[in-house]
């Protein structure tokens, strides 16, 4: 099951098509794991009278079981996805946890590419989806920071720059990423680029937040003078 970049459900080589109502129920179970019917009703139809919401859930369940037999496990009040369902979001979060635990291991370029192509359900605006999008965004920022920091230690300045820039694409005022970007440029001897990065950050921080860079950030730049 794919939730990153776009929604898609596959069985072997076949793409399985279900309507939006069924997609939302399947997605809620994929993200949250086993949940009670009452939880799902409140999550998916929060402004609908309970009787109508329960009927919507019942219809969605019936259609999913008919269209994609074996996908759902119906255990009385609890619903879940079959244990055999592979969800790309879970795999990504496992990789981020492993990165946090053990640091860089393997192809840095491939890891960065995967992180950059991991937007959760773009175009979905349900409150519960927006929360998960924000949560994943913070996880990705954390991963970018680890990659940039460890690449800098290894003197892999290109990877450090790419990771820091990827973090700033997600959050332009992420000070730690700006600091790593400046340090990578400085260590590879490009003080002009480092200063441009600082001034760009300083200008945006002032315009957006009415703030100035921290003392640590100013100290980092002063060391190039």
C-alpha cells in the first residue's frame, strides 16, 4: 500500500481501485493500526450524526470486503488491516528510527532521494491527515539533520549540503539546518556561499518572525571574518 506521494493499493502487479470513502477508511487503519468502530466513526465523520456515520462505516466495510477480499480483519468492535499488508509509510518510519539509532549506514544519496520523495498523501486535507503530514514532516527534518551532521563529520560536504538544503525546503527557518549548511560551505572553502546562506536566513527570519539570528549562529559567521 502506498501513502507517500500518492494513494495506491496493489495486489502483486494489479492496481486495486476503490472509491474515496473506502480509501479514507483503509488509510485510517493503515496509519493508526487496529481501531474500534466508534473511534473510526469519530475520526472519519466527526460532524455527522452517529447513526448516519455508522451507516457510512457499514457501507464502506461492505464495499471493501467485496472489492478487496482479505484486506480487512473484522473482529467485532475492532477493525484492522490484514497483517500481510505492506505500508510504505511504516517502512519509511522504520528507516528513520534506524537512522536515529545507528546513524548513517549505506547509500546516503539513495536515502536522501527516498526522504525527498516522501510527502504523505498530498492533496488530502482532513484534520487527521494534516496532523500525520506534520508529524512525518518533523520526522523527515530529524533525518535530514542526522544525515547532514554525520556527512559533515565524514567530510562528505556534498551530502551534507544536500541534506541541509532538503531540510530547508521543508522548513526554511530551521536554524540547525542553516548552521550545518554554513559549516559545510565553510569547510569546503566557499565562505561566500556560507555568508549568502546566512544573510538569506537572517532576512527571512526578520521578515517572517521579526527575530534576529541566535548568538551561536552569529558566532559561526563571525569565525569567517
